[in-house]
């Protein structure tokens, strides 16, 4: 059974950076063709794909976040992380990680059989 668990700081002050971690169990993030993505949902808004890291370590970013986001992984711990700098209140959202799908250009295409974490809330506030 594949499970994903996000963890993060919860509350972040404006202008600070924060890092979220997605720990995967039941599957290896280096399995061929796996893509690990970060998706967020601000309050009252839709899902926004932020970026991803492939099974081979290639990273992809949404153009709107590329200047502030960095995705990396620790294969020894089977997890991948999202770092976002210069946080603003507009970054307040529930952040999800997902495993599966594909990245075409600068868009993530879910497969319909992707695995998702339960999400972690990040609030940016002074």
C-alpha cells in the first residue's frame, strides 16, 4: 500500500522560507517513471500544481513559482521536499504531495491512479 505523508512548519512569517517534506512508503521514488509532485490549494481556490521531481531526479516547476521554489529528494529516506522562499500571505494553502502522473512541458498530467498525501496546512502570517 503506497502512502504519502506531508510534514511542514505550519505557520510561517512573511518573507521567510519554508520547507515541506513528503515521505513515501510502499513504493520507491526512484521507480521508473514515477513523478513526485507538489500541489497546493489556497482557501476557497482550486488546486495549483507547483512542481515535481522525477524518478531520475529531474525537476520541473510551474513558471509562476520557478523563481521561488526548489524541489529535491533524499533517496536514502525515500522522500522529496519542497522549499519555497520569500513567503507571502498568498502562499497560505493546504499543500499536497502526489506520486504518479507525468509532466508535459510545464504541466502535470494526473494519471487517475496517482497517490496523494492527506495534505498539510501552511499559514503565512505575521
